[in-house]
């Protein structure tokens, strides 16, 4: 491979000299802790990619150009599809191979091979799920020959990059790993790419955490109290995505112009359950028994009955938390915004489309910006597409081609169910009969340690996730089930049924989506997008806008999937999936725009099938609806800049609701009154420099803690935070301090409850109307009096917030700011979180003081149960100017590079934090004008012209 002989672009030289000074300082610090002898500037820079000159590449059929702009974003030009994807693999490996390699080890349950024994439990859980096996089945049996050809070309490109490179030439992380591990990357395979779709699906799997949490709540809360914490969706206030239409009884297909069909009105429906065509009903799965079994008496007290199952589900929740540490925390923040406005209401006369997926902040960002261009679109070379890709996967996930634009948000469909299983040795009970468990052996190789062999057991519902910890091995003797349940014996196992564990064709859908020309071909591509189930939003150059709900969404013969179901009862099975033709969609709705932001897809009273009981509650989506409607009603036209401004909207819905109540509280303490005055005249926006936003959010956090958080079982509260509480079965009054015991939380901070998302907006909205509701009661402590009413608890929360912020930011309330509390730190997802301190210093960046907040359109999410740090973010933002593509704008959370101290490691983050967008070149002339570096890839044995 020839050396890079082309000079750097002039505009980069000054920045590179400055970065060299930073590197010298960092390496000097490293030397001070004993590692300097092994490190040098050349070690850190050895892995930086060659971006100019030429490189010979095995397997290429012709010359390929890689044009990078000043942010390192590549646009690839080729003459065949295979060359395009071979080059994509090579270029992504140049910038992001460490990330790609970690991802494939995660999806296959092989992290221990890289990082040692600390990852064995995570690997065991991922082996139990079997992502890699399912991906292999998809590749072998489901994907088209064309898709396989593209995947192989991509893998060939990655492997061409790996050929002959040492550890330090791949990334600084490999150089660091070499201190303790002789790990060497193996060749990339097509299945490595397919398996990442399983990780994407896991991140967006729907209501599994809610299913666990509702069961855990039974140890301390009554049925009514649990219902209070999971209110129904406010359809009367927050509009669903699809506002018209229904399933046409003549065709059996969804028709946006048809009259709505309510529960029980589907094909062959009898209105009694959730099976295919049988309506949704209410579908409660065993009210109060926590299992999905029929209602009935449970043995023992509610607390005692729940203890065993809660122990198991609590441990399962801990296991799940180990997986989102790599993918992103689950919770109400995991979602997205997208909306599209018809050209009738835009300044361009063509549609405008915006999208910003909300995911865990990661370094590098989950997304990789890229263009894939055939010099001449033909049968041999059929792509001209640009947008956001995943490192490790060919194609574009979100973006546009010559004709259409599209975006994604999480639909939130309930595609997972937990089943309690009555186990007996190597069998399990179904319908009164014993069935054999399916088993397989898995060997986990451990760097620097002994291999570990596990046995994965599965029932007909899915893998037994309860096998993956000692605590999960048995359910308690008094798990809360009905008297009709089988004998408890030593307890029940827990199996997971999940649509992503069935082979599918989503990879086919990606390529079909990249080449779609109109709404018909867009919907045809969406039909294959089986998991994860996403809201797909659409616009085209002919002026049309649209929406499609795709995905494999199960139909339940019994129950609604909200709590674990009894695996021994055959009634609680999946009865197929909703037909694609019956899934909701819209095309050119009369209102002239479509908004998807994780709200309900369609009014449950107007649609015969259950999609989920756990949508987001629509605070963000309705705010976007209101912003668009206010502009339209005022006779204005919406511009690209208006779309960007909407993305940065910081307005707090809960602040609008709660602040008037707070200002009515008579505060006698002058110290607290000083803080209360911050809220007077506040416009409810959460700017980084806002003292009012800081104080309000602290009050909100303390309201939730006093009203709800301190009353939840330990399995849902933040790990390490301890309370003095009455035992669950105590009959003593709340103010009795003598019987209290110390009880500490067990939940990972990012997924603890109450997290403060818009579900909690609805909970508190309903409670505010009842000033004497029992939720407003908070017991006395040794320093605080008990509260019995709404105003009493609000006053106490205001006082607690005052003292909390005094400790955080000082006595002078006028100096407070939301951004000082609400900070983002970007961490490398492996060595940046678990590695030595000096490596964390090298790999991590931040903090940034941010505005926005939980359930705001600018959704810089934080978990109210644990603190104010940012735990999920708009992972990218884009505004597509349909038909005038070169006037589109985009931004990434970090940068194109995964190499620490590369010019493009975090070069977009400051602009992202300020709400700025970059110009997005697409056409050949615009791309050439933006190009600062050109790399030519040529077939082996040829030289560049």
C-alpha cells in the first residue's frame, strides 16, 4: 500500500498543529502515570486514515473516488453496486473499525474475547438471546441473492482495510488493548453486518421494561395505584400520527379514506380478545396477579406473594441494564422526532422533512454520514443515495435519493412478551402436558482467563432468560399467580418471546428503501422492514408526503402483553402478526403535514388491533403539531430555518402545567421564596442559562421523589440510594418511625423510576385536580414534617429543591443556570467507561452545558430519579429540502471519525449543542465544491490516472 503522498488541505493545517500540542500534553500526562514509554504521537496518529492519493483495493472492478469535505464526511463515486459497497466497507473501516469490531463481538456474545472476564455475564445473556444465530438464519434462508452480494462486497472492503495492519494501525484502542490482551481482529463477514440489526431492534424493543416494572410494583402498590402510574393515552389532547381512516371491510386493507374500525370490527372479529381479526378488547392480563393469569385469589399477602417473582424480575432488570450500557438506556427518552410538511405550506413549494432520533449519547456517534453515488444510475449501478448509515452495515438507513426522502422514529410496538414457565427438569408444562426444553451449549472464550460453557434452554415461547444468573435460577415459593396455576414447586422460569428472534428480511428492505422512487415502492420496501418496528415518514419530489407503520407486530390470542403471561396456558400464545396491508398509513393528508414523535399511531377506539399499551404520551408530538399549526393558521409559510428552530424548541409541557400551582404556594421562608421568585414571569423555556429552568426541574424531580419515588419497591429505585421505610406488610401508620427499616435501591441510574418522562406528566396532571389524593402524602422524617395535601407536598419539594441547588451551585439563586446542572459528557463506549483513567482522559470529551430537557422537542433527556445529567439526546438532526437537495442541512452528535484526536472526532459537537446545522452537499457539483480531500481506490495492479 503506497504512502499518502498528497499534502493536507491548507484549511486543516492550523488545526492539526494545535492538536499536536494537545497530543504532546496528553502523552506527557500519560508518561507521568507510567505508560509513556509505550506511547508516542506516532502511536496515536498511526491509525488516522489515508484520505488523499490512491490505494489499490483487491476485488474492485473499476476506479472509485472518495471525496471528503472539511468535516471528513465521505461521498463515494463508483460504476457498479459492488464497487460502491466494497468502498463503503473500506472507508467505514478506516474511520470506525474499533466501533464495528466491538459491535460484532457484542451481537455475537463475544465481548469476553476482547475485554476479559468482566463481560462473561453480558456474553452469556446475549448468547441466550441468540442474535448471531438468528442473523445467520436470515442470511442463509431469507435474504435475496442481490442483498447477499452487496453484503459480501461490503465485507470484502472491510477486510481489504484490515489486511496487513498492526494493532496500532487500526486504532489507539487496539494499541491499549495490546497491554493486556493478544487479541487480533478476525475477518469481517456478511453476517456481522446483519447481526447489528438485532442490536438496533433490542434498543427499540418496546415495552419490555414496563412489563417488568408493572410486575415489580405489585410488592408495594395496589391494583389501583399501579393503574394511577400507567394512565391511558390522552387521545383527546395529544393527536395520534394517523388521524383518519380505517380498515376497509370490503378489502380487509387499511384505507386512509375509510371509516374508522374500532376494536372487534376487524375481519372475523368477535370483540373478545387480541387475536387475528378479533379486536383488541381491554386485554388485561390477570388483574393484580402479575402473571397474565386469570383473576383470582392469590395465596398469602400481596407483598409475600410478589416477593419471589420480584426477586427474579429485579435480577432480570439488572441483566438488561448491562446490555443498554453499550446500546443506550431504555426508557421514555428512547424515541425520536420526525415531521414532514407539504409544499402547500412551505417557502420552497416542495415538502420539508425533519428527523432527529433520540438515543444514548455515544462517542463516536451511532450514526455515520455518507453519500453513495453511482456516476451513472443504471441496472449495473443503481444507487444515488445519501444520509446516515451505521458503521458495519452497507447502505443508508435515513436520508434521501434523487426522488424521495425518508425518516424514522420508534413506533414502540409491543413486540416482546415475558412468559412464566413451569419447569420440571428438562421439560416444561403446556396445557397439562410436559414438553421437552430445547437446549444448546455455548462456549464463551475469555481473554486472559478460562473458557466458560453455558447451556441455553428454550421453551416454545423463546429462550429462558431466567437461566442467566444465580438469582434468576428460581422463582420464590409464593410467586403471585392465580389458584389455577400449576404447583409452584421450586418456582417458575421466565422465557422471552420477541419478534427479532425470528429470521426476517429487514436487510433487503434497506436496499429497497435506498432505491425507492415513489410512495408505492417506498411501501413495498417498508413491507420487508420487519424489525425493529419503526414509524416511516416520507416525501418526494412530486410534492407528495406520507407515512407508513411497518413491522412484525404480534396478535395475542389472550391478554395484552402488559405483564408476564402464564406459559403453561395455551391461550396466551401469539396468533400470527398484523398483516402489512392492515397497518396504518397516510398519503397526502388534508391537514398538510404529518408528525411522528413516539405518540400513539392511531386511536385505539378506531383500530381493531392492539399495537401497544405503552406508547409515549404525546407531549413532544403535540408541541410539534401546535408549532406547525400556529404557523399555518397565521398564514405563514414554513422554511428550512423554521424546521431547524422547531427542532431546538425547549418548551416544557410539565412546567406550563405545574408552575401556576407552585406560584400560588405561600412560602414564608425567605430563602425558599428567593428561589420561587425565579419562576415569576418565566416563559417555560429551558435555555442553558436559565435559572428558572434549573429551579423548576429540581422542584419537579423532588415532587416525583416525594409523591411517588419513595413509595416504589427497591427494585425500581436508584441503586445505592437508601430510605427508611416501613416493611411492605407493615400495618403501622406512615408517621411511625420505630418500625422502619433501611432499604436501598437496586436499579441502574439511567433506568430507575420515576424517570420524569411524559408518562409522569399525565400521572401528575390527573393528581393535581385532587388536592387530597393519597399520592400527595409523604411521611415524616427526622427533619421534615409529613405532608397530607398537594400544596403541602409542593411546598416541601420547593424547599428541598432550594437546598439541593444551593449545594450544587451556591447560595445565590440569581447565579443558577440549567446548563450547569444539565451536562453532556461523551464517553467512548468501551475503554472510555471501563478503561484506566488515562485512557478515559484520552478517549472521552466534555462536558457541554445543554438546554432542552425530558419530553421537550429538543429532547436532551435526563432521569429525574437519579439526577440531571444528559442520558439521551437527539443523536443527529437533519432537515431535508425535498427536490432542492443541496439546500438540505444536517449535523451529527460527534464527528465522522472514531479515532481520538482525529480532526473529526468531535468536530460537529459544538455546533450540535448550539442547534446549528451543516450544509449537506448531494449533487456532483455541490459535492465537488465542498471537497477538500480526494482518495482514489483502484483495482489491484492498476495505478490511479
